[in-house]
């Protein structure tokens, strides 16, 4: 199997190559990435991109049929990847996350790609109820990032049987260590501030529900989706996470406090509750991939892994001034004149 991974130099892709290269079913892995965050390395002794057989430095919006020549499967990770970036750069988020994804899907079908693994998101459940949401429940996206994921899945569902098998992995909120760590993710933020500043500040009232999944388990789920026979489905959506990591925000802060010594937690009790609150049912994933579900990384190990990376790299005490905040990096590229208004590199 020859696999193309878009977003190969990101938070997930930087771990995925190392995992896939050891799988005997996968003959070669090609990475495609525009390089926005290629320099944002943390605590690695080998360039993570070196696990890929070939690197294509290209914006996903310009992916061609030639790039897909002889490709058997595509893992589509490339995206403007969180709510703050989606809010500040809504038009670009729509362009990259939706329009480019649809164009890529069409090219994959035309090129005869047999499997398309889409990195979707549980954020599409938006303001959920206390009852855990299944893949068949109504969706309530509250942000451009979440809307883009819903709309790509809807486009996939609209396709008639076309020879391409679509697997939409609705990931819980990501966390955990990576060679390109992100600190604009809830648990990663909490751990970094606990280690560097001995304090966690929760800007909301801490009551929203948020399921988490370690980035290492995200990679294992992608490997499973690539190598498992799912041809009975034209397309299928699967919530990826674990019932043992489905808590309120304030609980995650307490878990960090239990592991990182001398750490205080402050909660803004007067804050308006964050509408992005949802509990998720992972029974479909548990039944389809029990070997992964039953061995997923627990929260304590995720916290310890993040803390280890933080302790072994040089960061400012104000983590929001570091290159591990994706919005800051993109804004820095724009301010330095490296990116034009459409986020294309200025050569």
C-alpha cells in the first residue's frame, strides 16, 4: 500500500510517519505539507519528516492528480486546526478546510484512490446534552472549524458508490506529546502552565464536557483505518476516543494538579459557560477496534508525556508567546511578510 498523508509536518503527522513506516502492509508513505509549522520542533532527536519516503512541499489547495499517481490511500490531516484560528481567519479556514478538502476528494476519486481517511472532529457535536452523542445524533457545530468538518462529511455522504472507501474519524480533543507539540490544546496548555508557572487558569467556569484522545492513539486509529477491510461501507463516521477520558474541563485541571507538584488551579466562576460542551459515545469504535480501544493511553500517562517534553525544551514562562501556539505562528508569518492574505508563501 502506498499512502499519501496531507499535513504530514503537523502535530499528528509528525508522529504518524514513524508508526506507519513499521507496518508491513504499507510500502511507502509520502508526506504533503506546506510547512507553516515545520520549524516548531520539540524534544526530538530525529527529524520526524525523515520517516516519510518522500516529501511534497505543497499547499493542499494545489494538490494535483500527479501527486496522487499510484497512491492507494490518502490520510487527510491538513487543516486550519482550531477555533481561535478559525475565528480570526474564517475565510481561509473555509477555503482550506472545506473547499480544498472537497477538491482533494474529487481528485482522489478520479485517480482511483481506494481509501480516504478523513481527520474529522467531535467538535461538530457543539452544544450537546448530558447524554453521550453517537455518530447518528444530530450535529450542532458552533465554529467555522466544526462547520467545515460537518460540511466535508456531508459531501462525502452525498457521493454515490465511486470506488473510494471513506473513513471519517471524529477525533475527541487531541492531547499528548508530539515532536511538534501544540500548546493551544486544553490539556497540553494546562500541563505546560503547571510545569512552567505552577498555576493553571481556567478562563471558563470549568463545567463544559470535553472528551480527550492522546495523539499517539489518534495515529493508531489512523493506522487501523488504513489497514482494516472496511469495504462494506461506502463511507462511515467513527467517534475516536475512550469513555475513560470524557470529563468536565475542571476535572482535567485536577488531574494535572495531582501529577505536577505545587500547582494551583483557579477557575473563573463568574464566566459565562462555554457552549462548546459535549459528551461522546465511543461504542462504535470499541466494537470495531477493540484492540486499540482497550489499550488507549490514560490521562495520567498523557499528562506525564506532555510534562516530559515541556521539561526538556526551552520555553518562555508565558507559553502564549512561544512557537507552540499555532495562531501566533501564522500571525508571525503574516507580520513578517512570508504569507500573503490568502496564506500562500511569498517566494
